[in-house]
C-alpha cells in the first residue's frame, strides 16, 4: 500500500478551486494521484488520500500514514496553471520544524503520533522538543525516546521541554 493522508486547509482549497491561490512548490512527488478527499465538519479539516509509487510501502494492516506537506511560495506566478498535485499539497499549515538535518534526524526517532504532539526547533547545540498540548500517558513514552538518544527533560517555571544534544 503506497498511500498517504494529507491535511488541507479548507479556505486554501476553496481559493485554489477559484484560481485565487498564490503559486507554491511542495515536497509531493510528481507522480502523486488523488484517491479520496473528505471534509471533517467538526475540525474544519480536509483530509486527502493520495498515492505515489515513490512512497515507502506500508503493510495493509497498518493505518494510512500521514504525509507532512512542506510548501514554499513560488515566484513562477501566473506562468503555471494549477494542477491536481498542487491542489493536494495546498495547506496553510506552516511546518512545525526547521528544515535542518539535525532536527529531521531527531524527529525521525519519534512515531507519527508522537510527532503530532511535539514541536522541534534548534537552539545552539541542542534540538529543543516542546509539547504542544498537555501530555498524559504519552509523556513517559516520549521521555523514554528522548533519553535513548541522549536528551533530558528541562523543567521550567512556565514552559518545560526536552533538549537533545546535536550529534
């Protein structure tokens, strides 16, 4: 199964359908195909299921993994018509992490579910990992992963976080 799920912003999707969206480039492969699209009214989120031969194969027994779309504004304004590939990658969500190899290496240590609960930034010689919501049962699992890669929990007065030394 070479499918992935991406989350889209409904406002941007409508602007794209109306032809009013700003041009951009994304990290989606060029052979991506749109299989299904659904709108969740409660979370006001659009979910698209896409397929590409360049995705890593995942067993059928696992849920469809999420594909984090990273896009940047393009200077190729009106010279390029909107394509379905661009439509799927149109998300107003900004990437939570910096595009550094060090951060990506640390991020890959965590499961997809854990990554959704965390933000990753570089601060000097450390990758700072902050929870973006209150962690209950997940805290112990995340703390175990952080300790296994040499990190530690830093308890602050207002904000607490993990810091992991950059190798």
